[in-house]
C-alpha cells in the first residue's frame, strides 16, 4: 500500500517524508522506489530502525564488522559491568525488565557485553563503523523476542515485551513450552542478517531525524505519508522497554517525551499542529497521506467508535485552510490475522483504518499499475559460515 501511494503522488528523485516513521516502512519503500525517503520519530528505537533502513551498510562490510565484533566479544568475556548500567544499577528497572526471565544466562551475558560494544561504536567518528553499529543494533532489536530460529528469547509469539508475570503464568500452564535455551548472539545476528540481505538494500539513500513531529520542519518535501499514534491504544515505550534498554534508554523517560492521550480535543489539536507544519513543508502539487485507525472508547458506560480520520478531516476543513484540502478518505479494513496486540484480544483493537488524502494545489492524475507480487531481490549475498571461514583463512 505504501508503494502504491508513493508511486501515485511522487516521482523518482523526489523527497518523501514520514513524520511518524515508526519502524521505517515508508522511508524504506520510498528509497526502494528511487525517492529520497525521510523519516522522523521521537522514539529513539524507531529513529534507529528508520536510519538503519534508509542508510544500510553493504552486506560485505557488515559481515566483516560482525566478525570483528565476535573477536571483541570474546576478549570482553571477563569484563565487569559498571554499577551505573541501566540493567544492573536501577532496582526498579531490574524488576520491570526482568531480563533473566526471558533469556538463558549465557545468552544474556553475551547480550550485555555486545550492548556495550555497539553503543560505543555508534558514537564513533568513523562513518562506516557507526553505520555498521547502527545496523547491528537494529538487527538485535528485531531478534530480542520471538519464536523464529534467530530469536534470542525463549519462544514467544509476540515481538513486544510481555510481562514477566504473564510469562511465569504461561510457564505453569504449559510446562516445557516457555523454556530459556542458550542462543549464540553472533550466530543469531548472522542468521537475521542473511534474511535481511536477501532483499537488496536500496540504491537511493535516505535521511532520519529524532524529533517531536509537531516541532519537525524541513525546507521542502514533495510528498508526506504517515501514520500518527492512535488514541491511548498502545503503550509503545513500555512494550518496547527491552529494546530501549539495549539502546541505553530508560523507557520511563521516553514515555514522557511521546505524545499519548485519550482526550479527543488534545489529540485532534496535536494532529492539526502536525498538519500545519506538513502544509508548510509540502510543495505545491504535493500530497499528504494520513493513515489513522478507528478506536473504540468508553463514554459514560457505553462503547463509542471514534472515526479518527473523519474527525481530523472535518476539523481541518472547518479551519478554513485553503492551501491543503481533503481530497478523499479511503476505508481500509484490517484482516484479523494482521492484528497483533499485547493487552487486548486479537478480535478487538484496531479493526479499521481511514486513509485521509490531502492535496496542496492542483494534482496531476496518475494511473498506477502495481505488481503486488514484485519484490526486489539481490543475488550472491554472503553466506555467513562461508564468509567467516574465508575471512579467517
């Protein structure tokens, strides 16, 4: 869907912006489609993922870095951890993170040492080193939890951090299913990297920023496609507390930075502020595609469905703004199998999204023919065992 809108409202070489980039899907797709993908997100986890996707290292350079990282990790085995470490120094975080519940002791030991090396490399003045470190950190975030062969945690069917109490309950209910097993971190990283590099990195590089969307501003962009956070439907920092820990952040501090409210007026006011900034950045003839979900909320004991997209579209129209106008609203039903939530049953949560399309000035009609089965593939990417053997020899 992202590919379709990018093709419909921009041309190769133009700048496509996502001010709530999340995991970086839209900026990455823009780069794949020959545009300059630009992502922004106030969450350091989302910022890192976006930057790693729009500015990745080559596979050969990254696997070289992984071999070097393995050597340094071995030499770091006897290093003592500092008292100020976010895991070992804060009793509250020890309880909230509960890392030993999720990971085998030896895996966790490797993970903590790896974390120290990567955080140091990310600060390097050497661009190749910092790029490789960011990409490696992004891969780690992708394998901290899950049920795939490269996942570092005990087998979990969620990509976010389940609570320790929930896991203990499930361990009692299903003996033997949620057991910690030793996973070699470097081997798991290599397996994840092999999967990632099956798709060729985009030739066009992009940009990433780490700012509040309501304060974000660039000189000009040709198109905006973004999906702001919904009403209090998610608790992003808490759900990603392990990933934020790995990046050196206390999730409580990130929570205070992020916009999240169940107040309709506050939410709409914030999104309208963002839209005004988008209007300023957007070139004449450009489009803004805003994806928001309908949210079920309680009102005096009754369930009310908030059609967020229509509310925002109506309020924008009522503001009598003449530069950027609502062109259409597309209703997109989310398949049941695509809903993955932590705190609510899969049958609930966000069931429908509304895609609000804004035009600034006169838009030219484009007939977009999308081949949904087409995926860019790369050839002759490194096989980790063979690559490592060649480099060692």
